[in-house]
């Protein structure tokens, strides 16, 4: 499997934060304790050793020589004692050198648990476009900063600087920053806090619709309050997740349907959405035959991947000719078209959150010229991908590190560091956020209308 343990931890922390709050007090724990230089250097050396002995493609994007030079520079930067969070901000700069989305670091479990229970966070769900930041969902009682409001600075620090510092330390596949931007958008409050701390008040400079620049003070909130206000202020957040991990909908357009798959992680699908991947997919494709679907829109946006098996099954229902899957790896096999596979026109929606196994599925559909792709470049690489991350805990700070242990070749080409490119680039804009419009869906609907049902 090529799961994403670190981001799943963040996701589940947001969903099940109440369990964390109720699980007890943090007796005497000091999240800002300072570690001596020797302890920090030992942790860095431990991380270096684990990277060099575990990761199969450590020097894919940065040469061994330059990697050694960079590691030495990190070692030399440890000149005085640091807190865990400061040290974390230093070592996460490695992500811009390794460029592997399955190799990552998180603050220690104790520190994250402490802050989830006791600290306050940035009370907005945001959307990152370039180095600009827009409000997507206000998660507080005061909703004067509405959807689409551009935030210019936070606590007197320009947003462009904040976003760039977060991106510099964020995981990504190769030279593609799509996944990094997607993570910063979806987990801004966590990663902002990891790097910049947990202020009780945010002084925000923002731009009004008429271009005027205004300033306001917003109080930080605990995670449970943020989640509650998000549910109140965003109708989609209040919808039950049951049965919503895999969604099949007939569209009003003749012989057209949507199949949206939010994850290929079978455990997450069962626990969060109460769905079994195999049985759900079998039923859906049987239903599609009954509905005489000729145009299928496959929505793989925000699907961070998961297990190999679901991707293989989905491909068998979509391909028209055999596909040689992950040649040369332990997962290698020929995938054959299912007897009742879909033979109509296929349109695939992708974005920066289309990562890992989702990128693999997308890559094979594109290689076989099976689909038209709409949206944004996938966050996951289209040529070579790593996975099977092993967990290591640094001995002193207890920072949690995940390091990929296997690599998989999707096709024989040398990786250019990029994901699957869309045939039609459709990027959400500020206006789309304000009115809740889905421009990629609108684009594909218009495309199908022009083609008719044949």
C-alpha cells in the first residue's frame, strides 16, 4: 500500500477531536520545552541515517553531493538550544530537497495532542491561489470576513511570506507544488501553528471587494469551536458522511452520470463513510449499464490515494485494453478490462489533492488515451512514485518521521517531476468561492452538452 499516514493523522484529528479532548489532562507537559544542541544534533543525525538506509530514491531530485551539503548546513544551523517546534521548522526544509510526498515529518504525538486539547487555532478554512490567501469558510461567530475575502497579512506578516515559508517546508512529488499548495489550503490552521505558533489573537489585514484595505482583530478558537462554526456556516459540512465516500449520481444531461471517489483507503472508507469499495463499485457499474450511461464524469479531486487494490479494480472497469501495472515492482500485473466495463466516453476531474494511488490510476487512464482530463495537474507523480512509509520517532524531540521504503515505476519514462496534466486547465477563482460554483463540473457539463449523447 502507499497510504499517507501523516495527513490521515491530521484529517482524523479534525474529525475526532472530541475524543482527544475527553481523554484526560496533560499533566505537566511542556510543549515549549527547550532541547540542548547535542540532543538536536543527535536527532538530525538519526533522521539522516534513517533516510539514507530506508529511502530507495533519496537522490532522485537532489544529487548525493548536494544532499550531503544541505544536511551539513542543517547541522551547522543548530548553534543554540531550540524548542521542538523551532527544530521542526528547520528539518522540514528537507522536504524541498527530497521531494517525495510519502516522506514527511510531524511534531511529536504528545505535542500535537496537547495543542489539540489546549491551544487555539486560526478560525478560517482557506483557499490558497499562488501565494494569495482567500477565506473559503469562516469558522467563527463573526462572519464579516465572508467567502472570497482576500487576507493580505496575519499578525503583521505578509501572507505571501507565510505561504512561501509553508510551501518551502511542505511535502511534494518532484518539482510539482500542486500537492503542497493543496495541503496548505486544507490544513492551513495546523501547519501555520506548527511553524508560527499558537497566538490567541490574529491581526488580519484584508481586502474589501471595492479594493479598500481594512484591519481587524480576530480571536483564535479551540478546534471544537472551529468545527462547530464550520458546520453552521457551511451546509456541506453538516451533511452526514455516511455513504458519501463513493458517490454515483445521474445528471440531467442525457445518458450522463457522475462517479466521485474521495479515497482509495479501504479502512478510511469503511470507518468514515461506512462503505465497502469493491461491493459499492460493482453495484455502481451494474447500475450504469442499466441507466445506459454514455458519458461518465469521474471525480478524483481531493482523493489522496490509499490501497493499490481499489485502484486496480476501478481501472478494470474503465480500460478498453490490458494495462501493464507497475512493471518491475511487487505489485506488477496485467490488468484486464472487466467483462462489463464501461465503454462510453470518460472525463476525469483532477487537482492537486489527486495524489499517490489516484495519480497512478490517472496516469494509466491517460497513457491508454482512455479519458479527457479536466482541472489541475495532479499532486502525485505520473512516472515514478514512492510509498510503503515506515515510521520513525526521533529519540529526543520525539518528532514523528515517515520515510518511504519502496518505489514504483508507473511507466518506463524518466520522471520530469510532474503529475498528470489536464487536457483542459480549469482553476477555481475567487468568484467561484464566493458563489460556491464548481468550475470544473460546469466545464465538463458544457463539453458534454456540445457533444450531445452520441
